[in-house]
């Protein structure tokens, strides 16, 4: 049981480049989400999904796209990277069943945009 | 909207000292409240939770009580260890139909010195 996995762990991009951050979970969780973590700002929600084929925007969605074609995978796409997107990105998942409170986080991807 | 205000850090304590990290929240209704911990180089892990007023969450010697009258959920530990050095995040989730997204505070970095 790997939990939530993210790749890559580190990435450096030039301004204007695109890339996809990968996230996968093997717990059959319906809910998945992406956060960015910046100093002094905590974690801010970028996008989330409550099931395959369903996605929605969080607090800071601009510049990011997501899709959810399977229960297991929830990739985050940066369409045209900007220095303001330098951050640590965390993927998370949880069950949506009654009494399911714990959200499981991946180890993070540290992205630098120059 | 929903928000969490957390004590500014960093906090540095000697081993066996008493720890308090303050957290207050703003939300409509009766949210569930959480403390997450992030050890160096890792993702976040759930430390404890409380789902209704006057509930006390506890784990690994840490405690927090859901105080509706003061909209607070302060984290405490009677005797900290070096291994408790980490970043601590207070979070809330407004339990309603739908996504029930987590909203995080800015995090408090704790360093425990021997």
C-alpha cells in the first residue's frame, strides 16, 4: 500500500515552459486535491475532485489545469510556468464516506521557475 | 469565508518544556477542526481532530479542545521532545454536502533543543 505518490520530487522550469505534476493513490479514495505551500501562507487549495470525471477550482486555480480520468490519478498541469508558481506542491486524498476525516498527503514536489 | 488564524512562529523550546500553539477559526456552522504535522522533508500527517464542540482530540501526548465559545482549538503538550520538531498546521473543514475542503492556517514551526 503506497498511499499517495507524487512525481517528480524536484523540478526546475524556465518561464513559459509547461509540465505535469503526477499524483496517484492506491486507497480507492473518491476525493483528491492539490495544494501549494508557500512561506508564511500555509497550504492553499488549487483544484480538487470528488470523483472520476469531476473537478472544481479551489482558492488559487489560475495557471493550473487538472483532469480526473481514473479514481487513482489526478495530474496537475502548468500551462505556461511563471516565477510566481515557484512553490512546493502537495497532492492529497481521502474517502468521502461518513466519518472519514483523515486526508492523506503525498511527499510533495518542489518546483522552481526561473 | 472560512479561515484559520494561527500563532506566528517560529517557536523554540527546551526539551520537556510545555507547548501551546494558538489557533482560532472563523466559519459558519460547526466545522470539524484538525491539527496536522509536517516533519522535515515530508508531507502532512493528521495529528488529531475534533468534530464537535467540547470534543478533545489527542495523540502522541498532544491535545486540543474544540471551544465553540472562543472559536479556538489550541494545541498543547506537557513535555516536548526533540522528535516533536516540525511544522504544525491548524485546519478546519465545514461539514456540508459537497467537497468539504480543508482550510489551513499558516503553520507554526517548532524547534525543540536538547
